[in-house]
C-alpha cells in the first residue's frame, strides 16, 4: 500500500515541475534518482511525501553534478557505451536516456571513446551543469 502512495506522490510532485525523476537503465521504480536544482527542493519533497502521502523515505545524496541527454539514442548501443568510472546511465520517466557524471572532464572522455555519441545539456539546468 505504501509503495502505491510513494509512486503516486513522486509522480505528482514531478508533474508539478518541482523535481525530475530518473531510474537507472534497466531498473524499475525500486530505486529512483531525484534531480533537483537546489537542496530546498529535497526538503519539500520529503515533507510532502511524509505529510501528504504518509510515506517515509530514505534519501542518499549522490555525487553526480553533470547531466547530459543522449542525442539520437536510436543510433547508439547504450548498454555498451564506453564511459568513465564515474558515469551512470539513467532514463527519465518517458524512457529517454541520459548520462550522469561526477566530473566535467568525464563528459569529454566519454565522447572521445564513443565516436557516434552526441550529448546535450539537460533542459532546465544551466549549460554549466
């Protein structure tokens, strides 16, 4: 029962635009990654889930700071992308693939290792992210 409330709450809050929801490639909603611009949004998320949806959550801060869309994902074998050790493959709620990076230099290294790969900055976040 709590699982349904959690999913409903997280999806409704994401639809409001307060947060972005992602999943690791090939995983379900067992664990999700919440993207925010500021820490205050995480506090609001936690408060709303606990008070409006009666769901307790456990949050773990991830070290990723750089997010990139994969342009033309149909041209790329995403499962076999050659990235760096700090890269994580994720998808948004619509199934669009993205890559997370801890270090900015990892973006360039991943592009060098994958000739057909094209990345773009994530919409809504600054070009510097």
